[in-house]
C-alpha cells in the first residue's frame, strides 16, 4: 500500500478499508485490522455520518473522530476528550451526547 492522502478517520472506517484489502495486508496491517475489528463500536457508514453530525455542531474533525471512536456516555467523558483545548457550553455537550445516543441506540 502507498499513501494517497492523509486524513483522520474513525476506527470503523479503518476496519472497512483494511477488510477490503485483507488479502494483501502485511503482519502489521493485520494487527491494525484485528484492533479495528475488536474496537469498532459502529458500522463504517454510521461512524462517518456521526462524525459529520458532530462536526456540524462545531467540533474539529479530530475531536469528532475521537468521540466516535470512544462513544463517551457522560458529560465528564466528553469534556475529557475535548480536554483543555476548549471549554464547551453545557448545551453543546448535551447536543453531543444526544448525537452519541442516536447512533449507539441507547
């Protein structure tokens, strides 16, 4: 494989890409695929849609990607992902948690 472009993607999206190339993966890529299978919490298309929805709330792509990857369930967990980069209003955190609930089915 060669690098065509670089962008942050979710674990489920990684899983999809590597599963499509499963026959040609080297040992390290197979380890990444195993990790992606184990830790994917959504289907790739759901993960992409969720990330876009989070970005539409005003989150950076990298933060939205981490939220999709970890699927936090509380406001404190969301704050930990966002870190000290930004202090979010309570309404935005509530909106983020609503998006997560929508995609997690809880």
